[in-house]
């Protein structure tokens, strides 16, 4: 068994960064920026390919 089993398939759509913070332009009362956290629709926030996600859910 090869120990290189860490070849987790990174989602090609988000390149392994499934959750991104988008600045909305508005700011909170304390001056910090209000951000929206968007999960990648392709991998559903897992960062891996759909096949891995499906295998995990057992569908
Ligand atoms: Zn993704």
C-alpha cells in the first residue's frame, strides 16, 4: 500500500478554498467590514471533488 494516499482530490472549481469571504461594502458599527461567507457550490464547502463528497455521504 503506497503511503501517498493523501492525494485528496481538490475541487477544481475553488482550488481547495471552498469558503470565501466576500466584502459587501458595508461596515459594522465598530468599523469592521461586513463579509458574506460563500461555500463553493461544486464541492459544497468540502474543498474536494464531488465524488469524494458523495462517497462520504454514502449516496
Ligand atoms: Zn469547490
